[in-house]
């Protein structure tokens, strides 16, 4: 077997990525379904989901810590969410967010500050993917949703709540949620994972 | 050896049949369960896109029946009962809400029930996809499509691991109950961070352990070898697969068109 430089991903890393992204996606779906029952709490779904998911994200980034970690994760999450929901905006938003994140962590894959920023970008991508069609194509979204059988007043409530400035607010709240998640992730990393020997403590 | 294993596991006769076929090198496909993984993924994508773009209640019902037929031909009729029961309960619930006719309640709840109704066929078909795709066939199929190895391996592991995550969550809940740790909704609201920690840390530690074991097992079987992968069972898109895919896509397109027709009809009705 050829000894490759450790900067390239090995089979072990691919498997870790598959497993941890499965956990990430399942928890994301569970949390958004629970939080998204009401329209008002629904806009904060990415922000709330971001807090526990931060732990998984930080663990994933520190455990693998190689070029392409974020991009492969983004592709995997996008594939699963697309198979489940059929929403194109999710795919575009998540993959571009992870591309940007990949550039942000370039070269310093264990730098916790950079990982935090890339996590904020990813969660903003999730928020954009969920709500951008409602804000930017309001009319077509409204007519499509009403035509699809959604109750008209529910749809109107959604479009009234969500507009340009509010989307910025939602993005800000999501970013805040992501920051909190990253802080929680760092705490858990020190408290549990280093102790359990899952990752080295340097 | 495979025959012995399968009889030991006393699995259903269908699975045993498949194993015997594999042993004899016969590539007989067993109903819809064994169509090519690429075809499966393609029709799932087409189907969920269609449901995402359209779906009057009638369309949802028809697509549910469509998925039920797929389950039937895959020998999974028993597993579809849960989904269909859920659908029926929601329909009845929806009806009761409309009978009560309280404006605010109807607006809120009907949107929720509608979303749930719409997601049932999608989740059902995704369940079919995730539970019938065999990981080694998926790897071979994706390799034939020249997708980078990083994506193939992670995706194959991800597919295999999705059902395991919910299983592991169940084990963790059981363990917490055994240790008398309160799991109620109130506690989750009052101590969100503690609850998260209690659920998430064991889940992640388990997952990391499983991924290490998987990696060891895969490496022993030579997954990182440079040679081309072989498969006991031939992976190819056969004529019946194409036929099924074309029929399915045609039906999906028809449903989409059908859905729009009803919309136009009901809109003209409201205009008058």
C-alpha cells in the first residue's frame, strides 16, 4: 500500500464523513420538522437546529481536518435533502455555502475560529435555501402554494412575515444560532471528545 | 455458505431466492426490489420534484397509490401499512378540523396536516429507496458513472447509516430511562443544553466508534485497492428497468399535467 501524505483524504475519512453527515442530516430534519410546525417559529428553524448541530459540525471538521472535508459534506447533505424534499434551492445554497466555507478554512483545517466562520456560512446557506424562494419570488411562490392546496391565509401569513429586511434578520439570527452552536461544540469537544480519545488534544 | 447463512437467519423466501440466484450466478431480478440503483434514484428524484411542484389532495392520493403499487411489487406490502395508516389518520383529522370550522384553527392546522399529507408519499418512496438499494451495487453503479471515489464511498456509508441513526437514538433513550434520567418535554424546554448533551454525546461517540469499525472492516476487504471493483451480481440497466423508468416518468408527467388541469378548473370556478 502506498503511503500517501496525510493532507489527502483516506478511506477512513470518507467513512467518518458518511457517518457523521448521516447524523447531521437526520438531526437537521427531525429538528426542523418539530420547530417548523408554526410559521412564526418556522423562520427560526435553521437558527434553532444550528445549536445542537454545531457539536457535530465541529467534531466532523476537527476529526477529518483535510482538504475537501466541507465540500464533500455539503454534497452529501444536499443529495439527501434533495432526495427527500425535491427542492433545488437547497442544493444550490448548500453547495455554494460549503464552497465558500472550504475557501475559508483553506490550509488551516484545525483552526477553530475559521471553522466557526465556515459553520456560520453553512447555516446561512441552509436559511437562504429554505426561505429565499419565498422572498425573491414572492408572487410566484404565493400563487404556486395556493394552487398547490395550501390554505390562502396561511400562505399570506408567511409572505407577510417574510420580506427582504426580515430575511436579513432571519439570516442574522441564524448566524447567531450557528455561533452559539460552534461555542457549544468547542465546549463539548474539550469536555468529552478529547477526554474519550476520539480526537487528539492538541 | 450463503445459502446456509440465509436459512439460519430465517429471512423471507424472497431474500433467500436472491442469495441462491447470486450463488448460481443467475442475474434474475426479483420484481421492483432489484432494479438498478441509478434507476431507483432517478425515479425518486423525479417523483419528489413532481410532488414538490404540485399536489392537490387528489394528486397526493394518486401518488400514494402509485408508491403503494411499487411497494407491492417489491414484496414490501407489510411495510407500507404504517404509512397508509398515518395517511388515513391525517385525512380523518383534517376532516374533523373542517367540521369544527374555527377560522384560526383551520388556517393553522390545515397547513400542517396538508404538509404532512404531501410528505407521506415522498418519505415512503425514499424509504423504499434507502431500504432496497444494496450498498455494493450502489458503489459499482456509481463507479460506472465515473463519480469521484470520495463522494461514492461517503454516500454509500451515508445511505447505510441513515436508518442506524434513528436506531441508535432509540437505544440512547432506553438507556436514559434505565438510569432514571428525565426525558420529558418540560425538561427539554427547561434545560435544552443539558438534554442536547445527554442525547448527542453518546450518539456521536457511538457513531465515531462505528465509523472506525466500518473503516477497519472495509480496509480488510480491500476497499482502497487500485483494481477495478467486481460484483458477483451484474449491475446493469436492463430493458425492464428502462421500461419501468419510462412508464413511471410518463405517469409522473401525466400527474403533473393532471394537477394543473384541476387548478385551472377550480380557479375558473372561483372567478365565476
